[in-house]
């Protein structure tokens, strides 16, 4: 049973370009969470999704960021018109049930560098 | 606002001794707490968790203690081993499962 997969592992973008980060949850997991880790900081929650639904996006910046988890395929975190401050490690986690009943398993992360 | 705090950014401990990592939280609505271990360039790995209805959970060398009245939890690792050298994150979950993480504690286990 493969773990949570994220790709690409490293992504370099120039200011103004778009970044697309993909996350394939573990088999059988329908809960997906995205977190961002800025340098020298802990992980910060961004968004919680279930299949085709955004449950909680309170941690998402209001502009340029969006997330989806379609019925088929991976979850996508999309950052439009990237700026240098978007440079961070973005982690995806999945769980079979909501946390409190099941722990979250993390992917290896995507390291985004904005030039 | 930082709802989960790990006030010690680093901890150095001798191999074979006990490592004690501390974590404080401010939101009384948190009802599930987790510890994660993270190596550089990897995602966090789940270590151990505790529900708010318990005050202790043990798994091998790892024990987590929860003091709800003080809004404080701690992770004990005994005996500490060189492979335990990593960053440890405390996390608290709300009813949706959204995790709030502390800033992490870098543990270094010396021979």
C-alpha cells in the first residue's frame, strides 16, 4: 500500500508564473489536508478537502491560492502569479477518517522555490 | 495567533537518557493531540497520539502525557537513541481534523 505521494518534489517558478502541486492520498483515504511550512517555522494548515468538497479553507490566502480534490485523480493545490513569499515546503496529508479517529499520514512534500 | 507552542527550539540529550519534549496549547476545544517526527527533506511521520479523555498513552519507547487543566502535553522518549535525532512537532486537532502545529523542537542525541 503506497503512502501519500506528492509531485513534483521540487518546483522552481519565476515570479508571476503558476504553480501546480499534486497529492495522491493513500488508497482508501478520502480526507486530504494541505499544509505549508515556511523556513524556520512549523507547519501551517491551509485547507481540508474531501472528495469534490472543500470542508475548511480557513488557512488559505484569500487570493491566488485554490485547491481541489476531484472525484477522480489527485488533489491539486494551485498557486497563481507566484511571489517570492510563496517559497516554502507544501505538505499534503491524508486520512481514512477525520483526525480524532485516525491519524494523518504525510507525503514527502513539494519544495517550491520562486525566483 | 499561535495556538500550539513548543517553547524549546532545541534539545540535546545523551544516548540512553530520557528526552522530554514539551508543548502548550491555548484552545480548550482541541480534543486530540499528536506528535510527529520529521527528518530533513521528508514529510512528518506520525509517532503517537492521545485523546483528551486520557492523560497518558504509551507506545514502546514513546509516552505522551496530557494535562488538560494546564493545557500542556509532553512526549517522553526513553531510552533515547541516535536515530531519534530529528525535529519533533506537537499538533492539536479540532473537531474537523484540522491540525495546528507547534514550531517544532530539534532533538540531538549524542553518543
